[in-house]
């Protein structure tokens, strides 16, 4: 009966000895910055989007939880694949610019519109596509980030059928774009 109490006391004593296994474990990663209000959430997500402009893959990935889901038209990836997606885009595109529009914030969930513009490295053609996002934070990091955009915009800009209209995240669809049954996907 006294053996379990003695074992617990002995374990606690050993754990407190300098240089013991309990003390020599590496320090835990510091917690992510606290996001306590709307302004902090908006600033955080805006900084994350700006990492695309800076080509800052490490900064981008650091903003996501290990079990994060990043979804976009035609794909859904986890954090590991997200790094490859980031690198692939920067290998194919240059001069990335993100124009952030208004946010809707409700607790740890957010929605926003932004425009993503870039230049194709091969053709030299610029595109600017409006994007809608819905996301969720957990413990100060992004756990879900779902993008929505119209896949017809960039090809039609490349063909000269639609104007670029770069820089206006408030109206994320290029001027002259008309929604038709054939274009709803």
C-alpha cells in the first residue's frame, strides 16, 4: 500500500534533480500569438496573404496548424502539400500582388474577399482574379482556409476577352464578366 506512494514520491524527486530527463527535455514551442479580437484576426490573415507577395513560404506555413486544410477550386491539401503548392505557384508566377478587401469576422471564423494578381513567367501575361475565402482559426493559427474563385477569369484575361481590372478587391470579378448558365460551374 505504501509502495505506490513511495514510487510517486521517488519519481517526483528524480524529476526535480538538475540534469535529469525531466529537466533536459527541450522546451515546448511557444504558444502562437493570441488573437483576441477582430482587429488582430484581420491583421493576422492580412499578413498571411501578404506572404504570397514576399514569397515567404516559411511565414505562410507557420500560420497554419499541423492538421490544417487548404481548399480551392479543384483541390484540397494539408499543410505538407501546402508548401509544395506555394512553391509551385512561385515557380510559375512572378510579381504577385494581393489586394485585401473587407472581412466578416464571427468569433474564430472569418470570410473575406481579395484579389490575387500575378504575372506568368513564360507568357509574361498578367492576371487578376477575385477570390472569396472562408476560414477558421484555432489556437491562433489557421485550421481551415477555403478559397472560391471563377476559373474562367484568368484564361479569358489571357485571351484578351476580359480586362485585367487589377486592384479592386471590392468587386472581385472583372468588368464585362457576365454570369451565364454555361459559366456556372
